[in-house]
C-alpha cells in the first residue's frame, strides 16, 4: 500500500488529495480531499504560489493523520514537460502559466519526488488502468471543462507525440466555432470555444437569443430550467435543449479527424453534462470507422 499527494490543476479550480494505491488491481481511494479556486486571472505566479501553499497544508494534514506519502503527482493544465517540470505551453485560460517551473517550486518545501503530466493525460491514465478504458489497447481521453483537452493512451502509457501535444482535441477545426475567439488566440474555428464548459454559454448566447447567460452551468442545469428561473419564467427557456445537442455534436464530430476507432480501442469523456453525451456518441459513431 502506497500513498501519494495528487493535484489536479485546472482553469477553474485546484483539487488535491492523497491517493492510496493498494496491492493488486483494487481501485485507488482518495483521502483528505481539498479544493480551492484557481483564480487564474491573477496570473501564473499567483497560481503557482497557491498550489505550493496548498501542498504545504496538505503535507501538514498528512503528518497529523499518520499518512506518509511516497511522492507527489501533478495533473496540470497546459502542456507540462515531465522531465524538467516546466509548463511549456498554455492558453489564455491560464495567463502567465507558460514558463512556470513547478518542480523547483515544490522543491522549496519538500524532498519528496514530484512528477507532472497534463491533466487529461492523468484522466486518461486513470481510465486506462482503473476505469472505462481498462483492457483497451488504445484509449482517447477527452476532458471537457473550462477548456477542452485530450490525451492518447497506448498500452497503458501516454502517447505524447513529438511536441507533447498528441491528442489535444480542443483546437481541432470546427465550422461551428468560426469567428469565435479561442483561448489560443485563433478565430479560425476551433471546437473549444463552442464545445467546452465555457463554450456552452457562448454557444447558447449566439444561438438562443434573449437575455445572455453568465456561464455554461446556467444552460446545463435541467436543460434550461435554471435559465428560466433566473429571468422569472416557469417554462423552459427556448433554445437550451437545441444548444445542448449542437454542443455535443460539435465535440463528437471533430474526433474522427484525430482517431480511427478500432475494435480494441476506447474513448472516454470527462467533465461533461449528461445531455452532451448522447449527441457526442452519435456524432462519433457516424464519422469514425473501424481501424
């Protein structure tokens, strides 16, 4: 049995906890969970210091509980270099995140070994070893949150590609996104600004009309009932279900450009709302062929 302090660093929140790995094939358990806002708008330096402060608190809690971690694992937004601990690429969802040297920052507070991968790579590894992708030779993991990320797991090991970007699905071209600013700076039509969590609100405001919603959560709650309550109506706000369908189709219809789904392959999607899943699956099935 081994314990590891784990971090999930996203554009909206920083989550942490101690992952306990048991002998054999038993699923891990998570102890001493913690969560706090990323406050990405404060810049990369502030986010880095917030993560380090969280690690210090968590290690203090572990000592008080008699937990002795063997190391620290970090699932980070952006494109991290697992060898150097530097964030080598990041979008505007985390301004100032690129160039942050995470291993150096952790080295100032602990001697524990630290290893970092991309957040969706970590999701994919979990699914490949313990979840929906268990037994699949190749797994495509798509993370839908503040942005959209992706990872390819082959034989239980991340396939990163020549530049560490393999599987990054959010910046695949989508006609639905044409003219909509993406977090990478492009307006040429990427899938992320219309199929991510924040993109759901953008797409709703573009297509549904009426009073704009503030975020994707307002659209996602009960297919528009929350939106109706916000403006004082008891009926479903027009357009919410239609936007959910187009939102999911946009995500699914782009995946065939990156992956042919074979009989030994799997695909996993994390972070999405339930109404997104069915149109996503239909779009993938309609456009992907067996490899």
